[in-house]
């Protein structure tokens, strides 16, 4: 006896997907096509096979998964969507949680250095990674980033410095092929004469067009060989921060030293960091707080201290701490510091700060990776 069997009419040959999300109300897409449904929803009548499920919710990061549908069974896809209305992290894209530094270059690219994964360059929505396995970078630990006036990118690593030209040509500088006293460079800056300066724990290095010069306490008036940070102002003054021993100014061959007593301190065993705003104002951070320089003397600006600092396009000062970040905002003629311990960056160590062309602030953090803080007025 023969009978006709219609496979498509038999409900036993189909499976289903249970879709849910937090928050609910996310639009559900299957294989990039909108279902017209929102979570929570139950989708039945699906032929066995693999389906790509995607949830989209405004101001939240989209999430997706592959659902393997089987006949007479229900597969569930539940997702806790990440709020991106203010903060967006990129650990999913980079796979790296420990970022050491971050820079927005003159072309609008976001460049970030990591503790273990090398260098990442973010452009047109995509990240490209440069590590010891796929490039000539000497180490996967990137400690500092700087772009000079010729748009060269300087990448300091634990095993040498990389100069990446605007044309994409790489040069590697180490103790073996240059006069660098050590391979680890703490900080890099450029003065008005296009000289590149590098701070190391074994002296101060000057580089110009292939020519090198090293300043130490033995051959110059450098206050200490352990240089921790650098900045250069509009009047072509070079400022050097030291480990434990304060700050120096170098201008037209003349040295001016500011030991810790210049800051009203009897001792301070921290890394002194110097930085400049968008004009010619100089600041220094130590474990006692932030100090500003004016007319030959230093005054304490705030008790807050941090790991790094950054002046944005509106000349607002951002200071990172191990517990959040501090910003200085001007209200008329008054300046006020505000401490932010957002739940998203609560107790996160911020190692670097920069701003993109859309005024978004980018944080290089430990534990949270690379984080974008969306600009708003």
C-alpha cells in the first residue's frame, strides 16, 4: 500500500527558537533579515539547520549567535546587551583587556598600544593588529605613542622604538643599532626645531634626521639619569620629569632645575610627570597632586594625582586615577575639578587618554581594554 507524505505539512519536522534579551524589546534578525519581532519572542516552524540570530537595540551593542535548530526541539538565545549610550568598549574587536597608551593621529585613526598584544590601529570601523608574529615590531608590550609634525608615529616598546612614517615605512631603533642607552623609552616629544626627545631611565636622548645625542648627569646638567616624562611648549622649552627628584626645564642650552622643595615638599618618591596644555602652560603630576607653573614658580592646582593626563580640544584637563577620572572644567573665570567614578570605569586603571575628531574621549585601560566615552554637550 502506498501513500503520499508531505514533509512540509508535518510539524514534527520543524524546530523553534526562543529569543530573549535584557533589556527586552530588541529587534530580532535571522540571517540578516528582520523578522519584525522583538524580544522576548518565540519563533516556530523553522527547518532544521543553522541560523544566525542577531539582536539590535538602540544605544546598545548588537549581539549575535548561531542557533542550531533541530526538529521537534527549541533552542534558546538569551543576551544581556551592553549599554553603549555613553561608553563603548572594544575588547570584543581587539581581544585585549590590557591597554597601555592611546593616540588619535592627524588622520583621525585611533592607535593603541597593549601590554601583551602589540599595536592596534583603528580606522574606518576596523582594527588592524601589529605584533611580533606579523610585523617587525620588537615587542608586544607597547608603552608610549607619539606623532610628530611630519606625521611619523613613534611607538615605544619594551625592546626598542619603532618609527612609522606617513608612507607606512618602519624603522626600528634599539641599543644594538643606535645610541639608545636602554631599549625601554618612557616618553617621547618634539620641540620647535623638529628634534625628537626620548626619556629613559638611563638618560635623555635627542634625535634629528638620523643624528643622535645622549644627555646624562656625567656629560650635561641633567638633574637625574632617570627621566620619566617629557613635554615641549610653544617657546621651545623642553620640560623633563624625573623619578623622585622633580622637574627640569631646558631652553636654548640653559638648564633650570626644580627639585621637590620647589613644590613645597620634603620628599616624594613618585614618577614626576610633566605635560602641557594647548598653549604654553606647563603642569606636573606627582603623588602629592597636580602643580601648575607660572612666572618661575609652581603652585598646587589640585590634590588629585594620576597615571596620565590629557587636554582636550576645549582645553579641559582630564586626569586618570586608579578609581576613575578627574576633569577640570572652566565655568566663566573659575576652574573646578570634578571627580568621576562612573559605574562603567569604577576602580579601573586608566593608562592613556585621547580625543578623536568627533570629540569622543578614548581611554586605554587595564581590565576594560580600549573604551570610548561618547561626547555630549
